[in-house]
C-alpha cells in the first residue's frame, strides 16, 4: 500500500516513496489510497495535492511550515502538457498584508517554502480524465543563487508596494518571476491590509505565485 500516513523518517525514505508513484495514474494511486477520484477538478482544485500529501506522508499541519517540516521540504504538484511545459502558475503561500515590519527575504514565508521543493509533475491536459492523468518522475529542487536573487528582487518590490499602502495597485503583471494575486475560495472573503496613509482597509486575501516562465526553467534543468 502506498497510502502511508506516517511521515518519512529521512530524505531517502521520501524519495523512495516518490519513485514508487512515478508512472502511476491518479486513478491507480487513488485506488491504493482508497479515495474516489473526482470527475473533474473544477470544484476540487486541491485534490491532487491532498492525494500526494496522504500517499507520501506529508504532515502539512501548519501552513506556514513546509509539508515535510522535519526534512525542510515542501511538496508542489505541477500540471504539464505533453511537451513537459507547465500549464499554470504555482501557488507558493499567502501574503502578509499587515504587521510586515521585520519581515525580510531571509525570514519570509516565500523563501522558507521554496528552500527545498519536491516537485511532482503530472499530466494536466484538460482532455484527459483526472483518473487517467499520469504522474511523471518527482524530483528535488533548491533555488540556485541566481534564482534566489530573482525571487528576492520580485518579493522586495511587491512587499514595498504593500508597505506603501498600494495593495490595490498591484496587478498580476508586477514581478518578473513571482507575482501577487487574489487567493480565496470565495470572492467575497476579505482581510485587513495597509491602505493609503497607513490606514487599515479591507481587501481580498493575496497569495504569492511562481510564473510559468520560472517553473519552466526548473523543469528544463531537471529533465535536460
């Protein structure tokens, strides 16, 4: 059975489990885990990630920690097309919109989540039923010095706009590799943010996302 709920004790155990799921369809993996596959992902967007968390033994208790906190590793699925190109941006974490004094790149959640990532590429083509989508080979990644610099530059620019009370001016076009976008299950959800003149305003929660250009670079390096 692959449906271990126990956490992998070390990196070797995690990578062994990851190797075991390569080549399986989501349907085959779900059957082993005793879970029903949704007919489509319109209403269950996070289903694939939850299935993999269960089968690989991710703790994912605290959302501010990595999925495998004791190993310092985050789990990220990435839907790809038949040429291995990413089909969508990758969510990283929620963005702090208030109480941001003292948060710097070295201690921020984005850097923490992306320190070491177990990427799991999955066939994400819409014309393939979810149960028939194949899991490609998972791989471990850490940002290079250049990638870290690129992400830091985008993060600092976005955080400066948040600090200046310009949250409503930030669009998906800001940031070369890292972008800030609304992130909420419900469009009516609101949260506090710094507004003009330092006042507190209500706005939609935001999340940090990696652009497809950045994850394409990661996939190219991994499978070159």
